[in-house]
């Protein structure tokens, strides 16, 4: 990545709120620059803006503002998932698959 540029979805300070498609499953490559050092640096967030999604956020990152309609979800999108630091990147782990 060129100096001064940053990965999509990241902020200048390195904290990132990843879009649903940007949330990485455990085992995928971490972006350069890293987002976390321990599991405590990451958190899951139930996003109900326009659908029911479980997103991963860096611990102190503010959730993105909803620019659409909030929906009511039948179940918590993050109900069986947890945030984890994997190779320097916050990821979502689906515990129901374990």
C-alpha cells in the first residue's frame, strides 16, 4: 500500500468499522497496519440498519451511522458470534459452527 494511503474501511488513526462484506472470518489475511493486539481490542456489534448483520469493530470505534431504515430482527445477529483478534485483525467467529 502506498505511503499515506489506507485500507478501505479504515480511519486515519487505524480504528476501523468494517462493512459486512469486509468482516473477515478467522484464517483470512489481516490487512497491513493491524487493528488489534488482543481479543479485548475487538467487539461485535449487531447492525440493524437495512438488515440484520453482525459486524466487527475495533474496541473504541463508534458504530457507523445508519443512513437507511432500522429493522427489527427476529434474533440477535451476533447471538452466536464473538469478536476475536486474529493475526492483528478483528474478526467474527461463529461459535454455532464449532
